[in-house]
C-alpha cells in the first residue's frame, strides 16, 4: 500500500488529487472541533461516557470520530447521507417509477436519483438535528443542564447548525469523489475511525504488556483475514455460443461470473448493531442502566443474549441485502440475451436456480464471516476486561481495511491508465 502511494505521488496529476483529498479531510476535521453554540460540551461528553456509550448514539459517536458526543457543527457526520442513500436504494426497488429511472434513465436518471438523495439527506439532517436537540434539552447531568439557553431562537440555531453540518459533509464527500482519489463518503468515514487511534493507544497504556501483545497480534491477524475474504470470490464459468455473421465468427469464448464472498459489505453489521442498540437506548432515556437485571443480562453489549441477537440479525440482514441486490432471474435473462450459458445448465429457470443456490451458499459463508468479526471484540471483552476500554469494533476494522484496499485499487487503476503506452510503441 505504501509503495502504491509513493508511486502515485510521483505522478503530478495524482499528486494533486492526493493533496486535494488531504486538504478536504483537514477541513472536515477542523469542522469536527467547532462546537455548536448554547451547549455545555464538557457535561455532554461526561453524559455520553457514563450513560450512552453502549447505545445507538454511541455507534453514531464512533462513526463521527467522537464529534457526536461533543455536539460539534459536523456532529451528524455522514449518517444522514448514508441513511438517505439506503432509503432511496430500497425505494428504487419498491417504487416502479424510481426503478425505471434508475435502470432506464441513463446518465440523466442517475443525476435525478443523486438529486433526490441530496434532498433526502437535508430532510433527514433536519429531523436528526431536531431529535438530538430535543434529547439534549430534556436531559440534565450532575444537576447541570446540557443546553445553556432554552429559548426558541437558540433551539433554531442549534438545529440548523446540525442540519447545515450534515449538508456540508455531503458536499465535502462529493468533492473528494469528483476531484480526489476515491469515494468521498468512505474516505470521511475512514478519517473518523482513524482519528480515534490516539484514544486507542491511551487505552492500551493501562494494560499489562502481555495483553498489549495479544491485542496487537489479534488485530494484525484480523486484518489479514479481512483482506483475504475481501478479495475472495466464487467464479461461475460462463460459455458464449458462436455466431457466424458473414465471414466472421463472433463469440465462443469462455469467461466467468464473479460473485464476491463479502457481497453485502459492512451494512449487515451496521443494521444489526443499530437494532440491538435500540433497547439500550430506551433504557438510557428511561433512566435504567447498570445494576438493573434487564439491562445487565439482556441489553448490555457485554451480555450473551445481546451477542446471540447480534449474530442472528447479521445473518438476517446479510440474506435480506443479498436478496435485494442480486436477482438470479435477471442475471439468467441477461446471459440468455447475450448468448451466454453456464455449462451443464439450460438457459432460463435452471440457470436462475443454480445462481440462486450459489448465492445462498455464499450468503451463509459471508454472514458467518461478518458474525465472527463482529463477535470477536465482545468475546475478547468478556475474556479480558481491559479490552473493553479500547473501543475497538469489528465494524471499524472492516471499514478501515475495506476503504484502504479500495483506495489502493483506485490509485493502481489510475496509474495503469497513465502508464499504458498503447499499440503503437
């Protein structure tokens, strides 16, 4: 990876893209330390550490690089945009006009979908900003109010600041995508997670030396495992029939249909963690916390019941997301239209059934992989209590490794395009 970055830096055009990406990320990180007015940041941070760390808000805080717990201008981070993208993606399957726009609209249809996603992001940012303000207004910690001004004008300023911040993050991500080195939203999420490394190192200072070695070796092994699975794929052989047009023969070549093992990415973990955190969030809002039987044995992130529900939900969302992403009937029809077939299976329904069978097997293996990665921090926390202070999640590791690999591949593709000399040399 470092060799790829070094080679990319030698190319002037790629060097400009790298510098532009770093500058945008620097602006984003500066925005993460600008607090919204009328909020007691120290009291809010203490409230998060003592009450909300295991809730869905704790997940938002991790994904925002601790900006959520400090109520900064960019506290909502990329969550509104991610939620809006997922909602629009699901609606394109459920609503026929949106489905036609996505499949048949071409470049213009793609732009309209992106415009709808932007408007949805602003709307969700407004709703989430108002919900966050309502939570801060209704809660007090250590006898001090988190909101220092209860006036309606102060409330409007706070909500609009959160909403504007979510729109700004969306714009910064689009700038990185257009003028930078890769997917801007992924790069921002990568920067948020990487920014928590100093707190991770600080947490390791309180551990015994052999525990530190175990953590470092375990993280290295986990990253290697994620890299291996990320590149793994099931290749279905496809044969194209020969066609004679005049004196020329077309087709007849053999290729394959690749299906990645990690076809669902990290989304099943995010969905499962969000749902599993809802009961803990309700308990936090109701004033129920550690020491309560229901919380400690059912909804605490360290309980075995929570771990079992977490694992089952990862399975469910892996199957659900694969079902809406891959349509075996459509894949079989496309192969048939292009004169392709899978050896040993007739075109049409037999081919679709075979592809569905392969996808089902891959979904099971991929779900087990995601479940194992997500469960390892929970198991490690139960075996080694000091590990819980490190705030390491399987989701964070998968995102960091995945974005790093995606960025390296994008740089390698651009370098290959610029070094290709063509047929005349």
